[in-house]
C-alpha cells in the first residue's frame, strides 16, 4: 500500500484528487493539507462550505501547515495542487526525501528558467529538478513517466490543445505555413475557489483574455514543437474546456488520413475517445476523465474539436493517470 498526501486539498482540483485517491485500492490517503494561514484549516474537506459532496465519503480534516516533517517518513507520493511559486519552493523538499511528486502547477512544466521569469513572475531556483521533471501528458510520455520522480502535470488548456494536434504533427499532415489557431473556452472553476469580481457567475458572460500573453501559449508551443495562436476564453459555466482548433493541411490530405492518424495514436488509449462522425460537446466529458476529439475537413481547412473536464483530464484525473502509469497500475484505476 502506497501512502499519499495532497497539499492544497481545499481547492477544486485538490478535492477531486482526494476523491480519486480515497477509492484507489493501492493508495492510503494519509493527510490533506492547506497553507498555514488558510481559513479552511481545521475544517473537514466535506464541510458544507467546502465540498459537501464528499460527506460520508472523505471526512478527513484539512491540516493547515507548512511543516511536513511529521509526514515525511510515512509518505511515498505527494500531490501538489498549489500555486506555482509554492510548488516551486516545496517540491524539492519532498524529492530530496525520495518521494514521488506529481505537481499540478506550472512550476516544472518547461525546462527554461526564462520561461518562469517571463510568464510566472519568479526566478526559478531549482534547475536540477527542472532538468529531471517529466511532462505528464500521459498518452505521449508513458515510458518517461514510468521512470520519473517528478511529474509536471500539464495545464488544462495545453492538454486540450495538444492531444488533437500531436498525431497530425507526428504524421506531418499539417501545412506549417499556417499556424494552428486554438480558441478554447473554460468554465469558471479554472480560476480556482477564491472569489473575485471577474469569475463571479453574475459577472461572467463570455470573453477572451490573455491575448498573445497567456502563459499556456509557450507551454503548448514548447511541447508541440509547433508555433500556434492560442486565445483562452472564460465562459459562464462551471466545468469543462471546449477547444476549437483551426488548421490547414497539406495537399491531398483526406478526412480518412486525419482519422487514421488520430486512431493510430489513440486507438488503445483508454481516456481518449475519437469521434468518426460528428464532434463532441462538453456534456460528454464533464465529471468524466476523458478527452474527446472530433474534426471536420473541407478544402484543406481542418477544424478540430477537443473537449475535456478542466478539473479532471485537465488536472486531477490526469495526475492520477500518471500515478497509475508510474507505479504500474491500470491507467484508469479509480478513475472509471
């Protein structure tokens, strides 16, 4: 039985992690923590003002602390559902103690210190671990994840953007003179639990943000090996990401070529569902760990549709999928 701890457990992704880990047959969930100044410290995760859907399922307390020394001898696996700067600071502590760390923040996703200065507002101090981190896009880095000690779980937008594009890039089907244009809409849960004017349901309509400046754009470019135009949008719904990606394919590429490429890479991948006809909608994936992909092709113009639950395949479910790969379990164990 492997022992796991979730740090940052009061957030949406942290609660999803706790749920999946609690029902995993090979994992003992030994602690859920929050920051030492959190007002949620001392409450049960299933408190009515937190995650009451977990009442009677997980009634563990949220421990407010920054001192993990009392857990370090008992923990094998650490999940960081924390701010980027927090993950940056505390991941090395657990790694040096021999723990396997799954970081849901962006602190170790790109092996470039300048990336963090430019897009995250801090100077990265841990090049050693940045060099060793494996990007946890589960369907594409399976072998590396099996050997990794630090898995940097991709962002929700980059997951939805990369999964449909990577097979086409690998098979050299795209006309690279036209950058893929990714328009992706996220539910407000992507902004976290902290209430602000901008993510209040009463204030959100549908709007683009971070034009040419969003930190997920360079993450997508780095791991695709392909320039893209990425525009995120905030929609007035709770969960999910709907990505509409417009590309241009090479001459003589057919719809069957697109379908063959997607099936070549995803036919045996249990959490990717490829649509041969029609295309998916958000209701197909909300509260499920899948990424669903569909497409339409006309006159060399290709539109890809990719949908996922931003809290699941875009965060917690992918982290658990990576954990299952790392420790030799079925990828879908506790997820389905």
